């Protein structure tokens, strides 16, 4: 408990310093005073701290609430409470929420609720008495990056793919666990993380995505390919010859192989043919794959890229867009394309427009 208390006090000190730095940059602001905790009035003790300032002889109260997390759900509750508390200080009170980091969604929430904000990464919006400060920073704390990436790790990804394929469905935890193939505990972790970001909600009927487009956007921006060994081959097969061989392989693999990336997009939403073929496969399928596709290892000049999967979660939601052809699902194909260079990004957006528009 002592460590937590000390950490919160250190964060409050950092917040006070950040507020002071921002206000000192404004020429018309003078006499910035932040009372020590022992000097605060009873009203001032209801919030984390108050900065008293003057602008052209007019006194203002900068009423600040400090939160250790900037998750949108926490931000919404804190902003509502801060706005209510600030009204007690009179018409010249400026409510400012301060956190280590505020996401774009969290900043939008503050604006919607008419609460000013500042985070320790440099994002800021403060406006009063003719003063307007708005700054955006591209940096994110490493802990935020880790939290986002953990949400999109393979096991969590199995849950997200199911949710995104049925964005209007309300799920019972047991049904979602069965459909995604992960534990009840992991389902709870994933859905709680989505709720904290206001990308999902839970009621007596179950859990439902509320912002599927935001989930997909953030997954795309933080995407890591499925873990596995990437092996590059050369095959003489092409066109209809490769198609017939792929159908034979898919038939024999019984769910253990799927076309991926550009090769999947060619069947789902054709955008432009590429010379390389892309395949996901379980390791036990590799002898069949090499034989049927006549694949020879290639140090250079390859035209067949195979990912031998460590985790076959991406094969749980494969689809059959044409008889005998099995590809990765729409969401997985979109993500793979989006990180495949400029042409891949264009193909990804074409796929999203043609087949995933209901996720916007």
C-alpha cells in the first residue's frame, strides 16, 4: 500500500509540474500558485490540486484531477466527477484532467464532456479567457504499447476474430469461449480490456462490441504476424496449375493449410495479381505441401512464402470462397495485407471496403 501511495503522490507532483510548465508559457497568465496540501481549503481537498492564476487581473481556479490510467472508461467517469466538482468553485473554474497518457479516444471523451486535459506525453487541450492551447504528441509510453500488443497476442486474437466476424452479436462468456477455443479466464481478460477502452460493453445479456472499427484499426496499427517459421520456396507451378495443386493440398490437409495475404485476397476481393504465393500451414503438413506444390527451398528468387505456424488459431476461422480453395478469414487477410507494404495497404483497404464495410 505504501508503494502505491508514494507512486500516486509522485504522479501528482509530476502533474503539478506539467500544469505549471504549460501555464507559464502563456504571457497573459501570471501569479501561478499551487497551494501545498496543508494550505488547501476544504473545497480544494475534494480534488487532487488547484492552481490559482491571474489573467489580466482576473483570478481563475485551475481545478485538476489526476488519474494513473487514461483508459477511456476511467476517463469518462473521472471527467464527469471533475466537471461536477469544478462547478463548486464558481464560474471561473477550469477543470483539467491529468494522466500519464490519454489515447485519442480518451481525448475525444474529454472534449465531448467539456473537460480540459493534459497528459505527461505532451497531449494537451486547455481553453479559457481567450487562451487556447492544443497540442498532440506522437509518443506513447512503452507500457501502453505493451498493453495494446498483449490484447492482440495469438490467444486474444482468436477471441477478437470471432467478435469482429459477428460485431452485432451479444455473447455469453461460455459461448464465446467455445467459439474461440480459449479459456473462460482469458475471455474475461479480453472483454475487460475492451470495456476499459470503451470498445465493448457488458450487460445482463452478455458482452458486445460497440466499436468494431476501432478494434480493427488499433489491431492493424499494432499488428504482429502469427508466430511461426517463415520458409521461402520456389515452385514452377503458376496460374491454373498452382490453383489445382493448392486445391489438392487443401483437400488432403483437412484444415491444416490456408492461402494467406495476397493469395487469399485474390479470392476474397481481387485488387491486383502478385507473383508470389502465400500460405499458412501446420508443421505436420509440410511434407505434403512441398510434394504437392513442388516446392524447393530458395535462398533467393522465391515465389512461395510459407509460414509454419506455432499456433494454429488463424486457421480456426478460414473460409472457402471457391470450391476446394481455403483462405484465411476476412479479418486475418486484412491484417496481413495491411502490413505488406504500400501495395498491401491498398489491397487491404480494398478488401475492407468490399467485404468488411460493416466494421466501420
